C-alpha cells in the first residue's frame, strides 16, 4: 500500500524530522566528496564501496526522497482544491517516492557489492 496521507501535526513533525536528519547528511556528503582527489567513475565506485559511505548514502537517499515526498504533498494539498485530483496526485508522488528510493538503493547496493 502507498504511504498514508498524513495530516496536520503529524505531517509537520515528519517533515521537520526529515529536515533535521537531512542537514548533517548533506554536510557529510559535501565534506566526504571534497576529500575525493578527483571525481571519476573509478574513484566514486571506490568511495561507495566503503561501508560507512554506503550506509550513510543509503540513509541520505531515503531521507531526501521522503523529504521530497512530504514537501510536494504540502504543495498539492495547498493548491489543488478538487479532492479527487489532489488525492490522485498525492498517490502519484508517493509512487515516485518509492521508485526513486528503491532505484537509488538498488544502484548503490550493486556498486557496493561489485555486481
């Protein structure tokens, strides 16, 4: 089942929580990638192959995709007045959220395990 539509206080709390998680992860990826001598395919494969980078990048993908989903849901709820269309678009955004997160995790997992 797709993500349940959150309302009010719970939605606001989830969105703020994802922001709090996203901020240190964004700082980590900026710092971590600044240590890579040259951004080449081979260096990035080596970078993702390190376990801490793989784990933190996985969390970053999940948190950023969820933050995206929550933010777009707020926009849709605020600007689409027809409930039928609004619910359809929210479900579509939820589907995109799952697909983006799944695709990102599959790709870095394949790189991590050298598949």
